[in-house]
C-alpha cells in the first residue's frame, strides 16, 4: 500500500510533550531502569510528521480512564468516546 497513515499522539501534559520533543528528562536518573519510558524512541518516532504529538485539553484525554480514578460522569463520557458501554446491575 502506498497510502500514508498518520497516527496522532494526544497528550494533555505540557511537561510530557516537552520531554518527548527533547528526548530526555533529568528526573529519569532517579527511576529504576525498568520504570523509565523509552524517551529516545518516542522522540525519534515524533520527528516523523506522520506521528505528531497533539496537545489536547485534559477532559478530552481518553486514556485517563485507564490510569486514574474518575468521577462517574467523566468515566461515562470517556467510555462513550471510545465506544464502551457501562452495564449497571
């Protein structure tokens, strides 16, 4: 296939975006090796225009439902945005 695919990385954290663009953060030195992100890999991937980092508003970050507790309304909105349903008993 000759069709170009663009994958957008949605990020709501300005610090994370800056770290991805630089490929390094000094705070990493305090983390154990198995806890570190591969920032070099992320940095290289995002140099390609087909894989941009796009800053979004926090309330639009769908991944939050997998990483932190959310209020019921926020959880319901996130589920709807990704096509999930909440089945209440």
